[in-house]
C-alpha cells in the first residue's frame, strides 16, 4: 500500500511531466503555425504581452504572426521549422526552455534551398493554468544554401505538397484517403 507521501510525490511527478509536455507542445505549435502561415495558431501560443525577438525586430503578441508571414513570404516559397533538442527548467509558473531549430526554406526562385540552424530561447509562463511564451529570443548559429531545383525534376510527381493555410491536409479531420482537394507536385 502506498503512503500519503508516496502518492503526493507521484502527483508532483505527473504534474511536472504534464507541464513539460504542455511546454513542448507550445513550442511545436508555434513552429507548425509558422509553416502553415496560421496566424491564429502562432498567436495562440504567445501571451497577449508576449514578446518575440527575431534579429533586430521585436513583436508583441498578435503582431508577431502577420509580421512573420509577411517576412517569410517576401523571401521564401516554402519552409519547415524543425524542433530538435529541447531542454526545459520549470520553477512554479515560470519555465525557461531552449529549443534547437533547423529551418529549411525554399527560395522564391524555387531553385535555392536555405538551411539555417539556431535556437529558441524561451521564457514561458503559466497564466490561468495555460503555458504560453512570455519572451522568445532567437539565435542563428549557422546557415548555408543548396540547389533545390531537384524538387521540379519530376521525381516527386504525385506527392502531396503543403500549403500555407488551413486548407493544408494536416488540418483535415478525419484524414481519409480521398480527403481533398490536395495540392500535389
């Protein structure tokens, strides 16, 4: 039989694991919002007064999504933000997370692919029981370009192609073999 102390310890561990998962989900949702140009999703993970710093530009709350979409659209035809290594320190209702990100961006010429590596340095706060980003500062650690013309070689003909909106098939519920319309290469 478990003692009250052991039960309370298990409850604390479950809360801690739930908090860590909620924080990682927040970081991942923000990246998905980026890649689908989903302003609502990007905004949902920032507190209203949350600050996002990308280079010399800082945006507050709901201003971040439209600004980010505009910046990405001016330079890229497509992009994916991949979260890799993620660490998180939780102290009550405040957490500090470091998430490595590898961004792959197809240039508007659709012949150039930019690879970038950096980190998201986040302070998250739990307010009203919900974890959101209070401050994000981004680093760029490395970058290089590669030839992306192979995408148009015909080798991918028939494969699904993502879209920058909520018409992307990742939003389809339920996802079925004939869910459409689908954009294809």
